[in-house]
C-alpha cells in the first residue's frame, strides 16, 4: 500500500528565517509558491520536493532578476537574467551557469537629445 502525502496550501516560517507561501506536499514546498529569504531575496514559481524546479522568477535585493527555468534549485534551461545596470543575458543555462547559445544585451545608452536650432 502506497502512502499518499497530504497536499496543502499554507504559509510556513522556516528555521533559517525564510517564509514560504504556497502549495506544500507532506509539509515541503511542492507545486507553486513564493519564498522570501531573510536577506530579502525572493523566488516565485514552481517547486519540487523543497527546491526550485520548473519555471520561476528569482529577484535579488541588489536589483538583479532571473525569469526562466530551474532544475534542482539552479538555473537550468532557457531564461533571462537582468542585471542591476540594465544589461541582460537571454539564453540557455546549465546547472546555474550560462551554457550554449545566448545573447548579452548591454545597457541601453541614453537617448540623444538635440536642442532646437533657432533661425
């Protein structure tokens, strides 16, 4: 006989100071949910057996963010990382690192403004 774990939706405060709100399976994040760590960093997306897995968005308090796929708690698959300075990398990730094809987009330069020429 196979024991099925109870699936619930709740808010949990963990020992490390992080707070998770979302689907839990057997008391562990599994499904969709949001976790905010003690340092203010936040992940909103899919979880599997207590780790980020599937599609989600991670936002750092430094101003960086990553929107994309996760596997076993690391960036893995296709995703976009936006950096604090406005630049970004769009492409593939493997085990938390840029991997294979991708495009780095530098910060956009400020628009040029030309004063009106008086006659």
